[in-house]
């Protein structure tokens, strides 16, 4: 059985940075077969981002570059940013010629110029960002008109987060500031930041490395049932919105 998560108390972006700097060396897939899950996430990103050959792409919370690097052949140029200097150092090892990486806080994106990106995407990092409204405002600023923002994140409406884990008194977050948002709240935040055309769906995400094996098996069955259109049975939320 996986050890219970012990959420780390954090209060600032500096605390979050320090955590991911420590985690960078041992960063690995914890919820299943790494290669299979990566291929699955890449398919989702390609589908929702609809990259064009001339696109300039930004990934926020890029970690060690696991998503941006294999997608590099689909667009003109890519930039990956992450709060963690150590994650960026590792990402730079495999960077192709049209991709660069730099440390930056997604809440400000101070190194990224206005209206410079056609696509911004984020995978498994939005839930760790403390000021999510500031992140969305920054993404809106750096996108060109009609640019699109794509995000894969845990689904706050997922039965594990919203009902089962609280009743089992099983922790679900690594950092005290982590938060999983549901579809309605995410749509509201995106609209507040100036985005339009919000579209959302679900994807298969079961954080089995963070839960008892019995419940991981149960949730796999529920995820299969969730394909019938019951979003609360699926662990991942994927959404896309556009800058007018």
C-alpha cells in the first residue's frame, strides 16, 4: 500500500519552488506505466492544442520537459517555463534546436513578452500554482488574439477527491496550497481572466500512487463507467479556451 501523503505546509511561491527543486532529481511517473501514460497525455495535448507548423508555443510548469520536447516537431518554436531552477536545468539537457527553457513564475511570466504565443499549455501543474487567477491573467497577456490555452489537471469533481478520500480521511495533496478545481469553477476563472469559448472534457487519471490499491482498482472500473458521460467518475479535467 502506498504511504499516506503528508502534505507539506507552504505559504509562498518560494516554498513551492524549494519543494520542486528537491523533487527534480527523483522526478518520475508515480501513477502507472510512464511511457504509456506519457503517450496518452501527448495525444490529448495534440488534440486540444491543434498545433500549426508556424505556432509559437509556451508550456508553463514544464517540469523536466517531458511534454514539450516530444511535441517540438509540431510547431515553429517552443518555450518551457517552470518555477524550479532544477527542473529547468534537467529540461535543458534534451532540448531540441527550436525549444528553450527558462525559470519563471507562471503567476507573472515576467520573461515572456505580451502577445507572443499562439498556444499556451499546462500539464499537471496548475493545481500546484498558488495564485491561479494571476496565472490565468498572465497566460491571457502572453497569448496572441485567437490564441488558445490548453490545460490537463486533476478533476476537482472526481469522486475520489470530492467524496471518497474525505470519508476515508485519506490525504490527496502534496502541498498545503494544492487545489483541484471542477469544471464550473475553472470555466468561471477563465471567463474572469478574459477567455472565451471554454470547452472541457475528462480524461483517465487515477492517482494510484497516492491511494490504497483496492480503491485504485475500484476507480479504474468507475473511470470506465465514466466514459458514458459521468464526469465525476473520471479523475482528469482537460479544457481549452481562447483569447478573443
